[in-house]
């Protein structure tokens, strides 16, 4: 189909003024026929997102407390939006049903999903588009896992012959009709699923920034924008903390070969970032790297044992202990007689001694220690494949700043280099890498 699917985030739909901006963007291109809205986000820094207000209502209901005042604040916010938009619409019956169901303990997923549901009704009315409840077309299994095989035919059948529609993001339902949600930011995923179903020419994801930036602007002053990025690069950066797009939103459109365009609702004239499957070999990126991202909160179990490399099954024994204790390994750098296991500290918090004791019993290491306070950085870029000395330049930038590198890992694709450092060096490390690969080229 010669259409575009457009998704608007919570900040883009926080109030009537922002919704009007979004509506004008949609109407400016008649290809923008399928709209995926989020719930209203923050209007100002100290504001509360509607989704969080709904979570609070659910919490009160689960504690057998009245939700009257908390829910009235939600209704007032939506009624204020309707009044400012000047549309002839009443949500009173929806409010009554939702309040009744939350009070009856329908659950946190149901409560949270109602933000997108109500906003979808409003935006459909404003645009004159058909409203399609996501619970009708986005299918989850009973265990809460999204089922794409059942969703795609259902979506295609429902949207066949529909000229234009608003489908709320973030939620769907299992085959028993129980509302299920994606994780936070899941409206991105809904948009991707719909783009795949209608074979859109592009999936536009509208937010409050003009695309992906090379680095976090809270750490690096005025980082450069990324004009084109591949799905593989995006996956690496999203996983390591870049938050413009939900990481699971990549797969439905990647399979269908549909590009994603990250755009700014407040600056619609900006080209934004185009996310594509492949970049032609002759298209040269000015910079060796595409982006830098990272996360704090990691820990490492460092193990030493003489002749470890010749002991059959040693690693298996250690990994079985971690599996038993519910610890998911992120990286596993090793030497002849040494092994480091890196994972989120939250996985081991409160059971440190138990885990170390089980590893001692299973593998009888000569030495074992737990190291906390580790940050992981990913330096990502398709240009790294054809550029010699990338790792050396990363090491040099760290050495000049007297930052100790605890770990370095490069995958066989040569698409990214991951380094482990102390959390206290996190921000400075990002700035130094940015200077080495971006500012030095200017």
C-alpha cells in the first residue's frame, strides 16, 4: 500500500496544543493514513504522565482504597483536552466502564492501557478517522507473549478497505479478551506491527527530538544528529541505553524491509533519522562511528583457577549455577586461567554470598570475587569494519583521561566495541570517545 504509518509519543500528545500539532502533521500528507497514539505524557517537568496516573489508580484499587479522586483527575485531563480541541465528544460512558473495571481489580495492564485507548478515541474524532481498538487486532498469548503470527492476518482482515484509522499503541489482548501490554514505550512496537501489516512505504515515529543523536545530550553538549542508521546499529544502541525507540520495534519492519523515520513533532521540517536495512557501500559516513550508548549498574564475578582451560566443563558448571540463581550473563571475557562474568547487579543483589558459595562448591576456583559499580559502553558504527585502529583509538581516549578499562569485547561483525569501566568514569568516558571520533573530524 502507498501509505505511511505514523506513531506519536506521549510528549507529542501531552495536551490539546501538541495534539493539534500532530493532527496538522498528519493532514499535511494524505499518505499518513494509519495513526498510532500514545497516552498523554508530561506537559511540564513536574507533571505526571496519564499512564502513571492510571497505575496509581490500580494500586489504590488493589489496596481496597477509593480511586474516586485519582480517577477524576484523569477524567478532568481528558475532558480538558476535548474542550480545548473544540470537538463534539463525550467519554463519560468510557470513564464509567474503566473506573468500574479498575475498582474490580482488572489489573495493572488493563489500567495502564486505557491511556492510549482514550487518547485514540479523541484523535480519531479530531481527524475523522475510524477508531480501531488495539484489543481487536493485537494478539497476545495467555502468558503475555506477543503473537505476531496470529496478529498479522487479523490486522490485515480488519484494516482491509479501511481508508484511514487510529489504532492505539502499547496494548492488545489475549484470546480470552484479557488486555495485555508491551513494556514501557510499547507504542513503538504497535506502530511497527501495523506498518508491517499494511506494507507501509515508511513508518514515521514522531517524538520530541529530531532523530537519533550520536550520544546522550545530557552528557555531551549538542551532539551531532545521525542522518541514516541501519537496523543492526540501532539494535545495538537501543539495547545499551539509547531510548528514542523501543528496541523491539525494529523486528516487524526489518523483516518487511520498511524504513523507520524518527521525526520531531515540534520541528516537523527537520529530516530526522532514517533507519534502514542496509546502506549502500558507496555511501560514506563522515564519521567512523554511528553512536555511543551505555548503561550503569553492572557487576562482575571474577574467577581464577590454574589450568582452567584444560578442565572439561568448568564454564558449564559455573553457568549452571548462575542459571539456577536467575542471573543473566551479558558478557563473558576470559583468559587461560581467568574468567569474568558480567551481568546486571540487580540480578545478584541480596544473594551475593549464596551465589559465590555455590560457584565455589561447583567449580572449586582458586580465587573468586564480586566486583560492583561497573558501567558498560557500546561504540557502534558500520564504518568500523573498514577503518583500522578503532579499538586503539578507544583505548587512547581512555588512557588520556586516565580511565581504567576493565573489559573490551568486539563481535565478529565488527559493528560494535563494548568496553567496561567504573561507574564513576561513565560520563567522562563518553565525552572522551565522542571527542576522539566526532570532534576530531570537525
